[in-house]
C-alpha cells in the first residue's frame, strides 16, 4: 500500500515547481529548529547520543533543508550546449521516482535529511528503511514532513525486516537506493540493485587517518584530534578520525596533549546536558571494541589512558589512547567504532602516506602541517573522498561527501549529490 501511495504521490510531486518545493522545504527546516530539543531527546533515548550534542545535529538538518530550498533551482537549471544554427541543445535534469534510503542508527536524523532534502527537492519521493533500534526517530521524521505541509506519500517510513528490503528494492515502483552503513550491508544492497539495473549510492565504513607532521601546531592538532575521534557520538561515526599517524619527533608531545584533552571530558548520563561522553549504542559494539583493544595490547600496543570497560551501569567505555601501534593489530587493521585513539609513529612523508593509505577504506583524512605548499603536494597522494588540512573531517551541504575503495561510491550533498538521483537528459531540438 505504501509503495502504491509513493507512486501516486510522485506523479503529482514531479509536476510541482521549484518554488513550491522550496516553500515546503523551508517549512521543514523551521519545524526541525523549533522541535530540536524534543527530537534530540528521542535519539538520546534510542541510541544514547548526548543531549549536549543532539540539538546542534537537528539544526544541521535544518541547514541542509535551507540549502536545497535556496539552491536547487539553480543547480538543476537547464545547461545549454553549443550546437549549429539549425538546432537547440541542452541538458535537462528530471526526477526519477521513488528512492529507497536504508539508513543507520548512529546519526538517526542527519543521515536521513541529507538524503531526503536533495532527493525531494529534485522532484523524487522518498522511502525510509531506518535502523531497527531507532523506530521513534523514524516515525518522527515522517511526521516532520507531514507537519511541514508535504503531500502524503512524498516521504514515508517503512518498518521492514532485513529480508524485506530486497523485495522493496526489486519492486518496479522503486527506482534507486541509497545506503549508509556497513560494508556487508552495502555489498548486499548494491548486489540486489545491480541485478535490477538500478542506481545505488553507498556511504560505508571508514578508518580515517589523522596525520600530524613534525611542523604542525601540536596543541591545535591534539584538540582537534579529540573532537575528530569522538565526533559527538562516542566515536561511533564513519568519519571519525580512527588512526593517528604522528611524526616520531612530536609523538610524545601529541600523545600527552591528547590524553589531557580526553581526561577533561565528563562521562555519564547522556540526558544530562553537562555530559560529554555517553554510552555506546549496544552491548555488541562494546564487546567488539573491548576485544580489539585486548588483542592489540596482547600484540604489543601500550595503553596510555583508558583501556577497560567502566564499572557503571550501561555500555560505557572511556576515551582510550594506545601507543606502539603496528600493522597486524586490530586497532591498526580494522575499523574501530568507539572512543579509541591508536597512535602510529612515522619517520618521513613517504611513510606517513603509506600508512594513511594502508586500509581498505577511503572515506576521509586529516592532515596537520604549517606548510600549505607541503599540504597541497600531499593531498593528491591520499586515497580518500574527503581531505581536510588543519581541521576535522565533517560533512557540509555545500560540498560533496562520499568515499573511495570500500567506503562506497557516489556522492551525497552539494550539486554532485542531488544529481545522483536525476535523469541527466540530453535534449536536441532541430529547427
């Protein structure tokens, strides 16, 4: 029934003007700003995000709505192509239909709105299969579209089991799929979509390098590293900095400053607005993190700070710093989805780049140096979809976001993201 409703809604929604869509999208942004506190409380309840960080995430969701409300008509304007005197040529961008989004729990609002705002402004309709542990967030997202005035069916939440996802992707009324999640989930969804010759965009895992050269501002690098590792979500983020690759001349100083930054943070009840570090989302995530640290220590890594589950109710693990990290240890080789900062030393630029690229993932990377010419020389050598110099990796509506290698393909956000789910139509008219 919901797929039929989606198909019906698309037939009318695709005919609306950009101005009509923009008015509703701005209303959606305003709704999110107005209800930021109550929506944030839902994600705190369901997956443990702190109330200290949560409302800002809803404001960012509103910003992506505003960006596409203000820029879609310009981004999707017809592009003229030079032809001979007897013809008119241009590229036109038409909506495709119903796009299914399979979304994760770690940023239960932002991940959805960054897909929905461009897709719907382009004239598509959206279907959401959210993570099973954030059902109230999923329902609240659908409600937000209705409250903002969107026609029923333009955006719908689907409560699906994992096996049901395949049948929805294969349904002819669904034209494309986007997924943010694990490598395994991405491979499965991409395989199904490919077998139906349907477009897919994947944003998967990451093991982002954070490279600190010997000429960097070390205090600034350490302060940024703290935020980049924890990402307002106890490190449960694809774009968290996960491997700290530090020149051996400054490694001791950087390590000491990072430990001090971690020790400033308050751990506790995520509903308390003074809390910086809440619990991990599930017992499974905590158990896996514990094993990665234990196995790495058994192989020679040294715990400088943290390193053991906290003896308090809930899935709490402290911000942890490990040194003497080498290839072959889980914290070097695997994605670490929690508040652990492994520090890997290097002797020269060539070695730093080799370590940075020594991962199956390629989502983001950070480089700290005081020499901008040096930075610009190294940027092309880094295998990642996002490279930030002297700042942490983060998504922005104005810039494309996505990865290479096993971090996925396709892009979200900016003009590049909105054009993932349109028919880029070549038009030639003979006079």
